[in-house]
């Protein structure tokens, strides 16, 4: 019983740490900019925008690593 409680506490602790880490990473991200200068929202109905975001997701060189989120394509780097 005590062992089960310790395991449960450890799992909760890890989940809290991970959720805080994700939140702090999110604040550093900016929306990807399409070459047209518009912020690129994924799934917004523009195939060009979708393709651009998808391409950016794999363009790790040059410090640009984008990750697809349900509402937008976000970048880790300012040169996106």
C-alpha cells in the first residue's frame, strides 16, 4: 500500500514538472511568418500556409524548428 502511494506521488510529481516545462517553452515561441508576411495559421483554409508550416517543421537548420499545434504553426526561432 505504501509503495503504491509512493509510485502515485512520483507520477503526479513528474506530470506537474512536465506541464510546467511545456508552459514555459510555449511562451518563447512566435507564430511562423509566411513569406507574404502574414502569420501562418495551420488549417486556416490556405494550402500555401499549410505547406509552409509543414516545411518549417522539418527545417531545423538555421535554428528554425517549428511544431505544429492545432491552431497554429509555431517557431522556436525569430527568423521564421
